[in-house]
C-alpha cells in the first residue's frame, strides 16, 4: 500500500549479563510475523500488500483464518466451561493498565540514565 507506514523493529545491541561486548541484532519486519498477518482481512489494502510481498504465506494463513476463533464452538478442543473461563481471563488482561511511574523507571534504565534497578509492582486494572 503506497504511503502506508512501515513498522520495523530497530537494530538493537544485546549485552550479556557479564557485560561483555554488545552484538548487533538483525532488524525484523514485523509485518511478516504471524500475529501481524493474522490481523489482515481479505479485500483490505493491508491484506493485498502483505500477500503481494509474501505470496508463499497466503495459503497457510487463509487456512488458519478459516478455523473457528479461539474459545468458539467448532474448535477441536472446544469446551463451553473452559472457554467461558478463558474468555474471563482474556477480558481481565484487556483491562490491565501499566503503572506509568514503573514504565518511566524502566525506560530510564534502558536508556542508561538510571543506574538503580527498577522496583517491581503489580499492574492495576481499570
């Protein structure tokens, strides 16, 4: 799709626990990941663009799209009780909100501007 933003993970340096020399990690085009492709819907510009770039992935992805949704009737291991419980957990996860101060502390630590280890906390819910 012309003019669409392209999201790629930046090349990053990894350092082992002992602090040895960093090594460069290759960039990844996240549009190629299974999770990004699963969000594409036939007939949309993003779907067309994805499979114009990677036609070898389309048949397998379309087979997966044709399967029943997670926790939906028709799946091989569908159980109404277990599925209802799982849906409750998924809904709780959607309500989690990260602690803004904790996020800022981690960001500072990762940027190298804060030498203190970040404190641990539990996420809050909305």
